[in-house]
C-alpha cells in the first residue's frame, strides 16, 4: 500500500498558505474480493481496488467538504482551489471546527488490525472455502433441500488523516467473512436460515465445515414453527440479538441525537436507564477487535468509553461538533467516509459479561420465549418504543420446545433494559462489532395470534 501521509500534509499546508482557519484531509484506499457460490458453482466473482480523498476546510466558522478519486497533482490542486471558493459561500456555524488539540493522538497499544496472511490469500482458496462450507451444509441433513448462496468477502484497506493542528495518522486493516444461507424443507414447508464467521485474521475464522453445518442446523431448527398467543412473559435474549439492543442504546446516546432532541435519552445523563446488572462500553482499543482503531475520524485518540455503568447513563457519545453543541468533550466516536462530514459511530460496543450461565437462564423460565432473531424496522429512537418482528423458541418448564414464528417483541427499551434480571457470561465479538451476552428479561410483551 502506498503511503499517503506526504500527500495529506502537503494539502493541509496549501490550505494554510491560502488562509484557511483550519482543515483536514481524509484518505482511504481499499482492495476487496467478493465471491458467491451456489450449488457448487460460482455465481459472482468481484475484485475491486478503490481510493478516495476528502478535504474539509473551515473559514470564518463556515465549512466546505470536497472529495475526489483522482490523486493526480492537477486534480488535487484544482480541488483545493474549488474548496477555497466553496467555503466563501457556505453558511457559518459557531460549532464548526476540528476536534480540540488536547484530544488528538494515536493509541500506541497493540491493536492487531492487519493480517498479512489474509492479504496474500489466493482467490482460488477463497472460492474453495465457500464451496466447502456449502457442501458441508447440504450434506448435514436430508431436509436441507437447497442453497441460497454462500459468500466469501475480504477487504484490505488503509486510512490516512492529517489536519492543520499538526495531527498525522495512518493505519492499515483487514477483514474477512464467510456466510452460508440454506433452505430446509419438511411436509412441503420451507424455512431459510444461515450462519457466518468473520474476523480480521483468516486463521481465526471458524472452519468452513462448521459454518456450513451450523447454517444447516439453524435452518432445520425452524421447521415445525408455531404461533403463540399475545401475552407478557419472561424473555431470554440470545447473544446474537443482544448486540442489536446495545446498538439501539448507543444510537439514542449519540450526541447528534441528543442536541437535536430526537432521543428518549435527552436529559437522562446520570439517571437510571437499565438494570444495575447492565454496563455498556464502547472500546476502540481492544486487540483484534472488529471496530478497533488507533484514532477516530477526526484524529481523537482512541480510548474506552463507558456509556452505561450499573444501569446509570454515564456519557453521551460525541464527535467534536456534537460535543461543542452539548458543552461536552469528544469521546473519540467520530466516524466518516472520505465523502462525508464526521458523525457519531461505535467501535467495539458491548454489554459487559455477567456471571450467569446461559443454559441456567433458560432453565429458570417456566414459560416464556427464547429470541434468536429480530427483524424489520420497529425501533423508535425518539420514544424508545420497540415493536420488532421476532423468531425464536418457546420455553416450557426450562426447556426449549418448538420454534416460534410470526410474532413481535414489543415494549419500551428503557423498561426492557430495566427488566433484565440476569446477564450471561458468553460475550463474543464473533458476530459483529456490537455485542452482548445472553440476557434474561423478567417480563416483555410478545404479539402473536
């Protein structure tokens, strides 16, 4: 990968020479490979190399953003000139600006963001793994009657950031994923489900065979699904679903949502919003974390941010703009692409592990629901109201009995979080950068037949 630090700093120097109050330059490069196999045949094969350069300029409290994919000297100089003209006609906002200098920096700990072995992996091997995964799933059980596609995806990238306050940072990263979607059929009823694995390191991915077999197992487990009547019951939230709940809390705690008054967590700082068993952390400094990075999209040094501690809302998560609007400090949660202004985003976001065994949590429920997936767009961040489509299994006398379908999980997120009476000890980032352990909610409303 080419080193673009010199290019970024030269553009910054030119802006300063032309009288800019402040500026930054954000450069990304990326190489991606994506293939989909179905019934043993390659249906899609894509490989791409991309790069982009974004310039953000501040003058008299106004800002201008421009970007390009053409890194030639002529193109860059032309864009610099254009940016200087755009800022003259942009509206002023006293909250515009770079992140405060005292927060800039690079986390120096071990992050493990780049895998040389993945960067060198041959396309033939990637296709072979996809075929292995699909074949294992199709051979798992005679009730697996079809496949909807098995996909391999990997990415190798580099991010470079420089600003007029002297910050210059750069880091490479890799990621890879393998996913399988299968169809199970019994008594002329079909069900679809799948499984996946992803990591920054290819040798930390689950085996292709295990991914395929788990996809088959999950598809088969949905056969014979039943409806249940609407009722209020204890609900066990699978750790796959817990990551969605914590994502909702993070979005509501975003400084951008708070200053716009579009969040149910407005004026809730320091107040009880969840069970005392719940602590939510966003940590950009985890070694090998899927969302780890040494600095955020404005150059703020990465750190660990406690959002909720023992049920109490401790921090709103902010980029520099929302921090100024709220008279708070930036938390290192700025996120952006080269084509956009910074916003607020999570890194490695999770509910801390508890002490409860997930199986014991299920056994403690006499009659209730084990939720394995939520789908649809049924969360209102302004009110906190939840009405999400759900799938799972009915719990009877502490045992998973039959699959449950065509239901909704309803209520208010604050109430659901306060009703958490047990937190599992099975936290894992194998399923995404927003994660949580298994959760037991003492009472929630399910809508059914």
